[in-house]
C-alpha cells in the first residue's frame, strides 16, 4: 500500500521557515494549524489578527492540561462505560487586533500583497501585508507574534502600521475575545465540538489600570481561568484610549494620527493562567502582578530570549538530511511542533494533535508513550521525564479505573483522557485497547535505557510498572485448553480495523516485555529499598506469577503462512477487496460501518509490524520479513501512526526504497496535508515517528540494556544524515558522510557503542568511522 504523494503543501519549501505567499490563504484552516505557536502550556492557532471575513476559520487558543467536562450521552449505556468527556480548554482570543480607515474595515480582501512566515529558529510568526482603501490610501501592516518559551503564561504581539501614501487617522482596536465562533465537524468522529461559549462561564471582567482582564469558571470541572491583556500604545495614539466591553469581550481602541511614511507600533502582552479550587491564592491578583512584571520586557527582549531558547533546542534536537529540502523542512517542522506542544510542567501531556487544533478533543493517547517519549528521551530528556511524571500523577485515577473494570488489583490507564478519567465513548476502539498499559511501561523502559535516571525509577517509574503489570494477571489467564499458555482475551490491539479479539499478538508480546522489565526493576529496587515492595503489597508469589505469565505468554506462529497471526481470528477472515475499493473510500472508517471492516483482513495501522519494531531482536530478521510481506499489503495506513513504523521495519530489512517512501509520507504528513485533516491539528505521533524513522530506521539505532547499537543503511536519495543524541549524560553525534557512518562523542564520559555488532570505544572528539551496511538483509 506504499505510495509516495508528491510535495503538495501550501507553504514554501525552506529548511527553517514555513512561508505563505498568498493574498488569500488557499487553505485557511490548514495554514492556521501549520502556523500555530505553542510553548507546552499555551497553544494558539495561526489565525489572522483581524479574522478572515467570509471564509471558514477555526479560531483557537488552548491551555494544556486544562479541560471542560461533559457527560457522554449514550443511546444505550452499560456498566463501566466512560462517563464524561474532557475537552481541551479554549480560552479568550488575545490575538485579535483590527483597524479602520475612514470608516472602512481593514481586511485581507483589500490586500495588495500578503506574506506570513513561521520562523523555526526564532520561534516567531511574522506577517506583512499591504492594504489599499477604496479611495487609494495604502497602509503597510506588519505583525510579529510569539508564545514565550521562557514565560509559560505569556503571549506577545507587536503590530505596526505605516501610512505609505497619506497622512491621516487610523482607528486601532485590540481585543480579548471569549465569544469567538465555535467549530465542529459532525461527519468526522475525530473532531469534537469546540465551543468556547459552552465551556467558559464568565465570572468577572473589567479594566484595571493598564490591564483588561476576565475570569471564567470552566464548565463541568474545577478550573478557574484568567485571561489578561496589557498594551503599550505608540505616541501617535495620543494617549487617548477608549475602553469598551460587553460580556466576554474587552476592547481597547485608539486613533493613531500617522504622517505619510511614518510607522507606529503597538505591543500587546496577553497572559493566561488557571487554577483549581485547591489553590487558595487569588488568581486575578497573581495575573495582574505577573503581567505588570512581564510587560516590562519589550517585544524585542522577549524575541531575543525566544531565539535563544530555540537555539538551545536545535542544538540538542536538530536532524540534518542531505539531498531533499522538502524532507529537511518536514523533519524540522515535526521536531519544532513536538517541542511546542509537549507539556513541560508535569501536569500536562501532549495531545494527539498537540496544541494546534480541536481534533480528538485535545486528548492524550498512547501516542505519547510509543512515539513521542522514545524520541524525547534522546533529544529532550527533561521533557520526557515530565510527560512520565504526568502519568504518575494520574496513577490513582488509573487504579480507580481498574476497579471499575472489575480488576481487584493494579491500574488501568485510560485510552484517551486529559484529566485522568477514561474519555473513550466507543469502547471497542477505546477501553479495549489495554495495550495502553504496556505502552506506558515501554516508555518508562525507553526513558530509563536512554537516561539511566534511577531516581525517577525509584520515585515513580517502578510503582507505575508494578501497578500496570499487575493488570495483565487480572486480565489474562493460563488456558488449560492450550497447555496452560497465558492468554489475553477480548482486547483490541493497535490496529483499530480489528476489534475485541483474543490474543492480539502485539498486546501479548508487549505484556511479556512489560512483565519481564517490571520483574527486573523490582529486583533492583528490592535490593535498595525493600520497604517499597511492602507498601505495594508485592509478594514473592505475585512476582512468581508474573514470571510464569511472561514465560508462558501465548505468541503463536502460523505454520502454513509462517507469520505471527495478528490475533486468534485474523487469518480466518476474508481479505479486504482493495481492487474494488475506490480511492475516495479511504479512510475506510469514514465510509464503512465498523462491522464491515472488522470482518475482513484489513489494517488501519501497523500492529504485528509495530510489535516487531518494538521487540527488537526478540524476533528474527527472517520472521520480520515474512510478517512485513504479509501485513504490508493489507495495511491502509489510514492512521498517521503507521507509515513511520513501516519505514523503520523496511529500513531494518534493507528495503530502502520502500523505507524512504514511507518516511516521505510521514515527514511531510502535515505540511502536505496527506491525510486531509491537518486542518484540525497536526499529527503528533507521526511527527515523532518521523524522527524514529530516521534514527531507528536509517541509522538503525536500537537502545538496549548493554548500550546503543547502530546498523546504518541509507537510501541513495539521502546521501547524508546527522543528528545528536543525549545519552546517559553524554552528547553523541551520528553523521553519515561520503558513504561512511561517523560516531563522535561530543561531551561526557567515554562510551562503548556498537556498529553492526562491532564494539567501538568513543572518546571525546575522536570520531570513529565505519562503512554503511549495504543491501537487503535477506
Ligand atoms: C489511531 C490511534 C491513535 C489515535 C490518536 C487513531 O486514528 O488509530 O492509534 O492513538 O488516532 O492519534
């Protein structure tokens, strides 16, 4: 099913920028997503300051980790069904600035030229346009926007007007608007209904000194949110500022007298902050004070600090590829988006769409653990640690969920959530995905292997491992009809085109890995702090049972086909008729009832193939090749989580052309809107998966307990690749030049790594080179 879509995005190809050179955006919603800015707490879509009259737009500013909650309405409910849905919080739009000249509204419709650009080295969205009034007066309008990486609660905008061919007065309005239009897409289950008016209940608002503010309570949850703005008006505004308000909208207005050729600019600081009733401090007072302090920093100061933060980020995370500028832009954009959207405070996570749009209601999925954390553990380990800390904070909620699901012990993490509660209304492709527990264990293992952060393991990691591991014994059983094999029934694996099956290979194999790692970590902890095991009432008998379950885990192999069956029933089903399925019937989930899909051999996304990538050398290359050859033609890649994993699997087997095709689909998934739904937000897992496709795929990195193993194979079209890894307190650089792989320890203690099984001793500043591996593995 691999087919490479040619570069087709609306933004220009450039290694460091996303530039739109259009008078009117051809795909406004798409560009709003792509030009989003975020800092892990605030996310704001790349909408225009003045709005887009007459065109569809999806306004949105979001706060990570903050949500409204609404009871899920079922036609037919049942015991244990998820009760409430959380929706990522939309807050007041502080970007809104618009102008009038001689009573005429200045809008993009009257533009003579227009350019916007997201600069990934500066962390800024810049815009410049020229507008002409009906009677020929021309204005140059420039704005710059940033969401501060240094100050999580702050967004800042500078807005400049230049009177090009006239002297006169312009009316400038700047708003804080909590009444903007809702957004929904009823025919697509992946997009929720996003209505700010339905989620925020206005408590108070007003102007105080230089600041305009509003305080809301959030529907169905315990959050209060304060949004506040402050301006520095230019001298041309004459110091006369008019304040207007209606419920949910605050507006400051000033008239600027501009001389011909004169430029004047406004600076606007916007602050957002939330708190729960557990905090007794006065939220509004805190915001007034904080904004007064932060507004001492000019836009230029904030921009300089932003550029510095970006520089530090790229220093650690940049990946360079030669030979394909579009791919280079894709990978940078993906990394930049991950950094922007990842929660960094331990109280928030990273949504499937980041902080860039309403898709999936802003929910957090296993995407974080299988896709994002393995990437961040090597590039931003501090952030990876915070994301794991977030899951630890929700461990009690996961314990509660396990009890609701009739498990007497352990914890079951929700398939999708923000606040910790299961929010999946469709349980066959939700709660049934028990493999979320294995994903969390896998992420803990990835992080630990990359960082050796034993403090984390002792304080949080092992407790999560234990509680999640316990659940496998609650869920599965030793089946006497299969000689006591440990079986797990009635679950859904990663592939959502098959649901509620027995012995999903991926789930069983990942549960085995999970149990074994948990046993190993418990033994290590026991030697140091045996009292922790007592706290968890973890007995030798329970551990022995885990061991037995891991050993006897049912992992079948179909003798006739020589492949791992996806589950007990998969291979018995009829194959999907791909030849008779027109292109416009994809993704299948939007065109066929789930039952039609479930009764066929057809995959939405990598399942056995994902297992074999994650399980590393536990499966032989010959077996991997057979599995890939069987499942690839059945995989639609309707999920954006799929192509990157197939790229890794192909690269490992030396099928480099195919690997490159899959990599290309992932690297520019959002820039080229390949799934046709980037309008509702970027695809975060795919973005992190792109990094994995380069690092785990082409560079062939496997992170094992004994160290880092590389097996680099590069397709001819990508002659050069380089990236850095943060590894157990060291900085390691991998690069490919002139057909050779080079390993260089840039910082830290000497280290042994492995190239195609050969041990290489790395000493700072003494690079080692080895030839690339060639050809197909089999
Ligand atoms: C995929 C899931 C994924 C979710 C959010 C779905 O389409 O099938 O695996 O977790 O999207 O990205």
